[in-house]
């Protein structure tokens, strides 16, 4: 992977929506049962749409697909979220 791609992935992996969603998925008993443990994100393929498309720091939205890999299989974690004011909302 080139330096630009690595920088983009590092930025995504340090974002609140990414970290909160991964943590929630990894701790979910149904996800653990389906995928097996340990569960890791596979960022070789990632789809991002409308990530912080606004210039304002107090507003942004994200729509991303994160591949998950467990001992029993793989899944696609679809994250939709928006930041309004000082808080983040991740669905």
C-alpha cells in the first residue's frame, strides 16, 4: 500500500465512528457467535461515503463499510453516523 493509502487508513482507524463501531461489534455476543473470536477488522477493503463532507468542525457524517474477520468467517459492518454539535451519534 502506498503512503497516501496508509495515511487514509490511519485517519479512519483513529476516528470516533470507526473505533466506537468496532468496539461495539467485537463485544456483541451475537457477532462473536457468528464470526468466532477473536474478531478483527480487515482494512484491506473499505468503503467510505460522505465522511465529514462539511467544512465545519461541529458537523459531519459518515457512511462506511468495514470488513470483519473472525475464526468462523467474515462479515461487513455497515456504519452510519453523524456528528452534531459536541457529540457523536453512531447507529
